[in-house]
C-alpha cells in the first residue's frame, strides 16, 4: 500500500513543542495551503492541514519555523477516532511528518526584500567561438537496442 503526502504551506501559528510522559518530543501544528484553482467569480480557497511531528522532526520545526513560515512536509496521512467531551464520536485526519524542509530563503521568511540567492556571473563565449563534442571529454557510443528488455 502507498500512503505518501507532500504538502507546502505556511504555518498558521507558532509551533509549541510538548513531550509525552515518556519524554518523547511531539509537535502539532497547522499549515495553510492555497488551492490551485478557484471557481468562476470566486476567490481561491485555502485548506488548513493538521500536521503531527515526532522526536527530532518536532524539535527541528519548533526551533526553525514560526507563524507565517513556508514549509514543505513529507509524511503519511493518518486517521484516528476519539470521543469529545460531550461523548460524541469524532474523526481526525492529519499528516504525520517524516521529513520537513524549508520552502523559502531566510531573508524571505524574515520579511526582507533581499534577493534570496546570488545570481551567477556567466561569461559569454567569445564572438564566433564554436564547440564540438570533443571539447567535453571522451564519449562512448552505446547500442541502445540489444534485444533485452530492461525489466
């Protein structure tokens, strides 16, 4: 079976790290994800996705992310049922994070307008210059159809 979710969005609140009674770090947070489409004449909608991170992943998020930070979460979708305080059965759907990644530069997350990455300085080749395959090292011709299937 396959259960893989990759989601990018912004944290809706500052994450707060907690620990279980056995001192395992756990962090629950929510990210806002804009939908890629909008109905005709309507504004684009936003989904709020609940995320749970454990151990080192939880500590990493609590240390480096804050409200408004853009984050990429890789994990699996998990459902669980519970009873609320009124005795009603409820169902929760959340993503259990395996990995998290930064989705913007440090300057962008701090609200600065600085260019996040320096632009490379490429030199143009001299006018009239030409290149041949031999300029890039040795190449070997490969017979692509040897009659064998690749699987």
